[in-house]
């Protein structure tokens, strides 16, 4: 579970001045990761599966120049995942690195989607 608060912001953009109102967001994320072991490969293939749900209310942005209000109705539920490989370092098995590619798709009919590619390091304490 994630909670986020955004305070009032006044910004200047190429389309004019913008006012973003206070917003409190609450999001739930449920996911799992599966790995293939004992493959004889120097790395471990894995797959992540993720379901997210945004429980916050709709947000809006006010354009100061025209007085126009832009309301967003984001996808509240998204499903996706990623595939990747991870490899532990030879010197220290509690340190590993990974690379993965993934996608998230909205399930509420607004045709939203996103793709990503991530690389990183994991440290187990």
C-alpha cells in the first residue's frame, strides 16, 4: 500500500501558468516474482506479475491563463509484468544485478499502457 500527498503547486509551462491542487492518493499493489533455478546458466531468468489499483479521487489541473480546468480520469486498475535475468556476483552471493523489460496495461477501458526497461543492483542483508 502506498499513500502520496501532493501540495498546491503553481508552475509555469509552455502552455501557460498552471495550478495543481492538493491531492491525496492511495494505491495498492499486488505482485509476485517467479524464477527458474538449476538451469545451468550463469544467470537466473525471472518473471514479475503485477496488479495495481488507484483508490484516490480524480485529479484536476487549472490553467491560469484561460481558466480552463483539465480533469484526468486515469486508469484505476492496471495489470502487467516484466521478464528479466539476474546474476549474483562471484565474490559475494548477497549482491546481484538484474535487467528486465516490462509493460503495464489499463483495465478500465481508457486504452492506457506503458512500457519500461530497468537495470539495477540488489543487495540482501
